[in-house]
């Protein structure tokens, strides 16, 4: 499966599975969501408790980790991510 195909698949991971896949603790994932560094998970209609995460969440968490490893602080990471999001929206 190539990256474009996996990105279009339905989100199918729980927060625990996302944590295992990325090495990021569930508490940190929720913190990144609250700080608007990571999108909120998909929640199937009618089931507000069943949050599902997808490939875009894995990629975003890996990018945040790489930027932190390079010594960037959260405000700088937020700026870079939001700038990238703006560029991505302009090209859609």
C-alpha cells in the first residue's frame, strides 16, 4: 500500500494503538490535541466515545517528535506546523 492510499483509508486506531505505533503516551497525544498541534480524532456518528486515529495522526506525531529531537520548542513547532497546514490548504 502506498502512502496516498493509506492516507485515504478510514481511521482505525484507538489512542492506545496510536501510542504503541508512535511511542507517544496517550496523555501527550491529548496534550498535543489541546495545544492544536494534532487534529482531534474521527468519531463515528452516534458514538462520541469511540475515537479513531489514522495515518495522518501517525505522520504528524512522528514529525512533532523529529522537530522536538532537533531542539525546537512547542511554540516554534506550532508555527511550523500551522504554516505547513496553510501551504497545504492553498495547494488543494
